C-alpha cells in the first residue's frame, strides 16, 4: 500500500480535503500555492496564477504570447 496522494488533476484527487482549500492565497504556504495552481490549471482555470507569479517575482504578463508589431 502506498502513502502517495494523487496529484492535482489525477483521478481520486479531492481538492476539498487539501490544506489550501479553505485558505485565501495570502495565507497559503508556497507549496500550497503550487498545489492549488496545479489543481486549477488541471481544470482549465487560472485562479492561482496571480499569487503564484507574485511569489516568484514574475510580471503580470508572464506567459502571455509575445505581441508583434
């Protein structure tokens, strides 16, 4: 029997039981933000992108396609 938990997006992952589920982003640890971002990304949402970028010192437009003149 394995103690490994399903990763966000995997079958069997219950985000409602995750430590980050009831916390605002500002109260989450870096690991919780990473896990929440991975979960939301897996369902097609960018809900945690802003908090993740802020913690990594990335600009708001990080990851946006380049605009050509």
